[in-house]
C-alpha cells in the first residue's frame, strides 16, 4: 500500500489468434481492425488514472491475451506512450516472435519476455489447443537473445491429459536447455465452465493420483538445476548462476507482497489502497466508453483492512521468504498455526512465519487453516 | 337424556398401510352425515400434516357417528408396528373391529398382527375386503384368506369400495348387528380407559377415554389410578368430528376429557381414570409403561442450535409421551441428546418433525438398541449408547423380537437367508394360500434397526410385509467395537455387535471410514478395536500437494474466496485427534451393508 501512488502497472491486451480450451482470461479472437482503437482507449484510460500512479514506476507488465499479436505499429505506439519502469515485461506466444518483433521490443525498453511454451510435445500442445510448435519456442528464445533481451521466462504447464512422467521430464529438460532466467510451472487447472473442463475433466480426475508426484518432480528438477523456488509456481536462476542478479519477477512479486497496482484494459484489475476494481470484460463497450472520454464500467470491491491482511497472508505464504506477521495478527488463526507447526508444516520464529518445504507443497490447505 | 348402552357400538378399523382405512373412515363420516360434503376433507381423521403425507395414522382419535338410531364410536388406531401398544389400548376400548384387507393385496403382516391383537382382546371382528373396484382386485381370494384367518365363513366377508362408497352402508349395518353393545356397570364407581391423549397449548392435556363403568361428569375431581395424577375435568365431551362438550359421559361411551395438565407424561395411555369422590377399587387391566427400545444421538449440525433443539424436544414430548431424551455429550459431535424411540418409524417421525416443524438441521447417529449389562460385581444397568458398555462385564443382554413376515413363496429362501445372516432363529412357516407364506422368526432387535427392512424389501422385490413385537431381553455374546481415528477413540462410532461378526463389521466400518475421511496433511490411521486389541486397520494416505497454481493481480479476490470457502468447510468438520472428520463419516455405520454381500 502506498499513498504516493501505485508503482506497478498492468496493461491487458486481449487479442488472440485463437482461444485455448483451458484459458479463462478475457480474450478476443480476431478483430485485427480494432487494435488501433483499443490502444487509443488504453492510453485514454491511462490519462484518466494517471494520478493513481507513482511518479516513477517499478514495473510495467503487458499481459494477455497475446500481447505480441497486436499490430506492430500499434504495439510500438503503445510502448512509446506508456510510462517507463525499472522492469518492462511482455507476454509472448512463441510463434509470434519474429526477428522484427524481437527488435521492436528491445528498442522500446522491453527487458523481460515471458514465453508461453507450456510443453515441448506436439500432442500435448494439441490437447491444450496451442498453435505453437516445440521448435518455435527455441527459435523465439534465440531471436530474443539476439535482439539483446537478457531476461527470459518460460511458462510450462504440467498435468496435461495424457502427460506421462517421461513427457514432464523431457519438457523440463527442454526448457532448461534454453537456459531461461526464469521458469513458471503451473499445474493445469480445468476451471469449471471452460470448454477444456468439459472435454477433459473426467480424464483429469482419473489421472489425479498419478500426477500427485509431478509437482514434487518439477520442484526437484528445477532446484537441482540451480533455480530458486521463490514462489509456489515460479522459479528463477540463483544469483550465483546469474551474475549476482535477483531474477525474481518484480512485477508479480509486487502482487505477492501486497503492493498496490493499476490495471488498464478490458477485464483488468486494479488494487489501490482499500479498493479493488475490475473493468468490465466487453471490448466494444470499453473502447466506446473511453472514446467518449469516460471511465469504463467497473465492478468495485471494498477491501477493508482485515481483508487486505488476509490477502497479505495468503499471498505472502506463496513466497520462500518468511512473512513478517506485524499487522497481520488478526488475520491469523493461532490454534490453527499451532496445529500446523506440530505437524511440521509451518514455523514461526519471532514475528516471522514461514512454511516448511512440505508446508509449501500443501500451501493451499495450510493457508486455509492459517486464516482466521 | 342418558343413552341406552344397548344402542352404543364401539369399534376400530384395523388394516395394513394403504389398504384403505382412512378412506373408509371418511366414507363413514359422509354416509352418516357427520360431516357435510362441503366440510369433507380426505383423510379427515389424520390431522397431523406428516400423517397425511405419509398416509399413516400416528395418533389415535375417536369420532362419534349416528346410524339408524345407534351411537357408533369409531376409534382410530395407529397403523404401524412401533405403536402396537397404542393399538392394543385402542382395541381395548372397543367391542369390535373392522378388519380391512385390500382385495388386490390380501393379508399383510400388519393385518395379521393387529387381527391377533383384536382376537386377544375378544373383539368381534367384521371382515371387510376393500378396493373391489380395482381392475386387479381378487375379492374371492382375499375373502378366503380373511375368513381363514379369523375362522369365519367367506360369505360373511363384506365386499366394498371405500373409494366409490359401494357397500359401506352394509358395513354400518354389520357394525350394529354383529358387534356387541358395551356391558359395563352404569351404577358402579367410574372407570374410564385412557386410550390416547394429545396436547393443546391452551387447554393442556386432552385425554381420549372409553367409559367402562359409571359416569364421568364435567368439573368433577378425577384421578389417574396408575400414576396417581389428580385434576379437575375442565370439560368433557365427544368428537363429531369437532369437539362437542357434554355434561357427562356414561358407561359404554367414548369421548374426551380436558384435564388442564401441562405435561403429557402426567397422563399415560392405558391408565384408568376414576372419580375422587367415589373411586373404583381397582383399575382396568393392561396398563404398562412403554419403554423406548431404539436409541440414537441427535446433534445440531450447527452447535449454536443446541438450545433450539432442547426447546423443540421439550415441545415434542408434550404430545409424544413415548419420546425419551437426555443430554449427551460426544467428544466428536459436541452437545446433543440421546433419544429413545419405540421403533424406527417413531425415530423417523420425530426427526422429521424436528426438522420440519422446528426448522432444525440435525445429525442423527446410527440407531442402536437398549442393552442390559451386569458390570463385574455390580448390579444390572441399562445402556443406551454403545460407548457406555463397560470393557469388562459378567453378562450382557439384548432385546429380541418376534418377527412376522409374509412373502410370496418364491422369496421364502431369500427371507430365510436374510434372517439367518441376522442371527435369526427360525420359529414357524405356514402357507396362508398357495402363493403366500407366513414366516416367524426370533431376531435380535439390534440386527433390525439398521437396514433390515430395506434389505427385506430389496431381496423380495418389495413383496414382503413385516411386523414384529418385542420378546424381551436375552443373553448375547456381545462386544463393543471401538473406532480409533489417529489413535483416538471416537465415541460416536462405537458399536455393539455379536462377537462372531465383530471382525467383519469392524473391517467394513474402517473401510467405509477410509472413503469418508478426506486425505489430510499427514497419514491417518483408522482402527477398529475390541478393548485393547486392534481388529482392523486402514490408512488415509497424506496429501502430497495442495496448492492454488496461479495467483496474480487478477486472481486474488477469487483465490481468497476459494480459501474462505475451504475454511468454512473445515469448520463444519469435527476435529478428532487433529483429524478433520466430515459429519457424514459419523453416519458411515448406517451404510455399512451397501454393496457388501450379506
């Protein structure tokens, strides 16, 4: 929380070439003609909310959708018009990373690219309805490196229907071979209501037991390769293997540390002090409203201090560093903590709370029991 | 003007559920113009909502009708095995009974039980075959069965359709012609049998009585002879079908007495009312206290509802003297009540009334029976909950029943197998007709309370009918099986079983519990034990992962709500030895026989 303005800015670019079955983000397929109007609308929203931002931003994050799918001239206009920040990240689908795009990003202050690789197996990419191919990930990484981008993150998904242990092993090896600075590895969630849950839900339930060990395997492989397991699903190269750099994703770290952030674009969420709002998900209404110089329709949520304290606890326990309990006392279920400590899942040390390694594997259930 | 006893007829209708007792009663009220067609409501006598819905009569009532210069009192009887004692009291108030049998179904176990009761009470039985309008009716076969049962000629069996009204006037004529008039002494000190009572929140306990001797007068001081309760008859009268106050009820008449008593337990069915001024020397025979035989723990799902549950039980008890309850504390389920019932239907009715009339969310533990036990070197005591059975004892006894089962002959084998599995002792087999067999068995009540009736129905494709009466306590080779979760005994899951079945039941229960208890953050042992000896064990393996995969700026609210929901779910679970046990697990014993070959 900051009274001097949010230091994290998120910009949502909803356009996708096609919609992946498992995705539940706000996305729009096609509509190339609308890129210009959308960028204009984003910049309009920025002007309306500029007062909420700190004079100097720590991070800027362009997420999607597929941000790199937007017309290059519009992407350039957007990047040029957004405020500068210490870390500028963009999400990219591997197949969209051309040499020109890589150059455009590098020339426009982007210094971190998160590549949605998900898997290096064709048949698993097909299950996920991804358009990329295993070789396009490698090609994208090389092109970005050639353009001078020095911080690359690779997204992997595990627990895909039909994924055998050997497939996971090879996905991890392929990703490590590209020497990324950062890896995000998520277990696939078949969110209710998605097409994917409908098509594969039963299969996922069937293989749930077999896949229990996958999370442990991911953590063991990546930590064994010199990565720091700094958040439940995120890993970064240790400083000793990275020229002393702290390669944690600073933007996301802002979320986990409970910082304020401003989100621009359809469906984007902002959290500033005791309020959180989500822009309505309709692209047409978003552009039309902003074209008229007005704020987009929003869903507002009040966040009284106890709620923010609960969230700080929930988010902070995802990290590998102990959480300072100062100010969070009321959010904490003390007897619950005692039971978890007895079970060897959590450790309290003075005013600091940390989860043990096993506690982190059970972080969801542990957190549910720690919340008052 | 005093009514001549010669013109009075008191009768009951006895029938199996759905054989048309209530419809016949309705038709009698109509035909005698006791109620006008406009006032007519189907099943008028079944006044409680639940009774109407279930199509059964729980509380007996009496209605007076006029027919050809005679006063006919129809005393309604409860139609279920749990209320046998009430039925017997109702029958004792009569000189005759209509035995109603469905023309398509023939005699059922309940028909038999009640017919025997009527015969034991020396009632004149008027056999009636009902539903002759149904296409599948076989009045000849049904008439032959009934005639055979009561030793009468088939020609004497009346054939009617209560639904259409066909033959109902002949039934009324037969009541007048065949059922004897009451023969009490109108000049003797008053004696009136209480055959039912109900509770009116403004007027207190209302007793339904049959005056046997003498006269009961309004505003007279009366006394219940067995319990000694004294009160003034604030009002007396008869039902027709509304309450009609009169100055006096004479020998032979049936009616009600408004007592002003505030507690139904002060006045018991079966007791005799007499006058304080000129009391009778001896009460009418047959009073006994009904004792609950089936017990279960009732716990509020939300422990904050405990006071509401207590108040609700107090109110229910006001018009259900057979209901028994005492506070019970379970380490697993918290504060609740140990309740005693006459039988399973009684339990089901109480539970439904608590949930429906008092809007309570209840957890009802698996029912068990009452046990008599003689602890080492101590006196006999009665135990109502398995956890209370001491580890060491000299002897233990369990209640037995005499079961009466009527079944088509092709299912006899299945019924015998079931009874043998449940420690039944074969008693008697008899062909009622070429197709239908009447079997009697002696069985431990404890083997009946869980799912015997369901099993009987499913193994005979619904054709078996079942009734029982209690046959007293008998010694049993019984043991208490305890269930331990993470090493801690869970009182609410203890059960008492025959030693021959202890291992099998214990194993089935821990297997069932392994399915019901969700995986925790550590391995959880579930054990069954007799005393210190473990007889079965299962393990719920610890979870290896439980994380919310992604959590970024746009996800936080949703993830927080997810955790809050999880948290609320945990609150509804009971903590046993650090293990979160869902409430459903405590009902595992109820479903023990699901899918198990028995």
